[in-house]
C-alpha cells in the first residue's frame, strides 16, 4: 500500500479521535461557555 494511503489513514484515525474528544469536551461545557461555540 502506498505511503500516502497509510498517511491518510493515520490522519483519519487521529481526526476521528480528536472529534470524539471535542464532542466530550463540548458536552461538558456549561450553557454560558457553549454560547461561544453556538452564538444566538
């Protein structure tokens, strides 16, 4: 398999893990803090 495909897979996995981490973090914010990410 090509090096580019391996690199893309690695980035995809890291991206997925960061996305889960971000969702957990956002879920833990209080209402005031969440307004920063969801104005209005």
